[in-house]
């Protein structure tokens, strides 16, 4: 890395509480245009992938809210927070009594963001930058906030998440109406109206649904 992630995150974020999850504090970008709208060339110059970790996305906020409001879903259980980003959902799980949380995100900058945010909230998270798709380490609960934004990504996630659900994991997804969310394969648990950043979402609020993933129907 050309830039030290922890130093960069401290210098380019403020400690804030996401509007829908005031119990949690995160290091977030306060001016979306300053960080998010840098050109690809500017990002490459400092060795920075698109900073998904710098924003509390609607899917993650909705899912974190649901976990905090229904702690029995994770209390005493092992949890995978997939595509963790800032660590918001994993932090909510630990605050709700999860026995362990693996925060998985292939963005190497996410590790520093998760570590700093976990410290802010007084919880411990384990982070991995390995690609966990297709793997099963026996998690009792799998959480995924806002992951169905791309068709190709959705095509690999759906069979993996379905397999985890089929063997007994509780797979919960927070989705703000993304095009490739497989709603026909899931049960809606709750819907939230989540304040978001207009510069990122072209909207000031997003209706976010928390879904429980089901099993892909077997063809005859």
C-alpha cells in the first residue's frame, strides 16, 4: 500500500453515529464528494480502492438496526459479517451478544476501518481479507448488508448463501431495493426507512428490507 490505511482513515473521517443506528459509532466520511468522487487515477495514486468502508450504506444500517432490536438472533452464536466494509453489522452483532464475529471483506483497507470502529464500540471482531464465497466454517448466523448491487456478484452469492441456509445457518440480508436481490428466494422480516447520503444514493432515504435467505428450489 502506498498510504498507511489507519493514518488515512483517521485523517479523512470523523467519528459519527449512523442515523438509523445511533448506538454505534463509526469513522465515516463527512463529505461524500471529497472522498467518494475522487477519480480512479487519484485513488490509484494513493493505493486506495473505492472506499466502501467510509459510508454507512442503507442495507447495512437496516440489518444492524434489526440485529440490535432482536438480539436473540445472534446472542451466543458465531457470526459471519460478509462484505463487512466499516464493520457496522458485525459490531451490532457483538453488541447484541454474538459469541464471535468474523468480519470478511476483500478490500485490505476494510481491515483498518473495522479495527478502528471496533475499538470505538468496545468490541472485538476478527477480520479476514480472504474471499469467503463458497466456504463454510460452520457459522450459525451469516449477515450480509447490501450485496446484490451487481449481477455477476449476485450470481455467485445466491448459490453459496442458499447452501449455507440449507445446512441450517440463519442467513440474513439487508437490501435497499437493489436490482439483483433474489426476493423470490427469501422471507421478508422487517422494513426500515433509512436516511442516506444523497450524493451516493440519489435519495435522502432508502426503504430497506431485512430478508431471511431460503433454499434454492431443486429442479425435478
